C-alpha cells in the first residue's frame, strides 16, 4: 500500500542503521513507503535501503526539511552546530533521543522541535 504525503519531504535520518530490527531502519522504510526522501546519516555505512549514506548532515544534499534523531544525547550534543547549520524546518527527537540542550538551541534558531516517534507520526498522519 502506497501512502502519498501531502508534501514529500527530504528527511535526514541521524543515526540511520542497516539493521532491520532498529527503529532508525524502520523509519527509513516507512518514510520511503510514505513517499518521502530519507537521507541516511551515519559515518559507518555507505548505503542504507538503496539510499547513499552520508557521514555528516553537512555532507548531505540540501535542503533538509526534517531531521529525525536516533542518537542518544551523548552522541547528538557534539552535532548541535551541524544540525542547526542544516536549517531544517523541524527536528524530531524520537524516544530515547531527547536532548534538552539541542532542543533549546534548535528552538532559538527557529527550528520546530517535536518529541515524538517518526513511525507513529507517519502512521497517524501527523508527520
């Protein structure tokens, strides 16, 4: 079943994984199914689900509409400047990826911060 989004988005998946049991992989899969363009960001892999994987968000082709975060606070804090420099419209902090400092800095930069699950948001048309 193909679900067409109201507007297709370019979505940076920070902490993307090629492992099907990981939520970051499931997000890539569902974003593709819903007609969005997921851009995997993880320096450990060259490709995930047929999409070129970029080592850093700054290496990814822009513009990025949404960043969906699958990294814990210790791994996302060093990326704050890089995430803000990408100028996404929205940052989704998936369960376990919450980061108060990142949220504050992103909001100061005019980026909408959502604490939610990308999978649930897609399935309930809240994406």
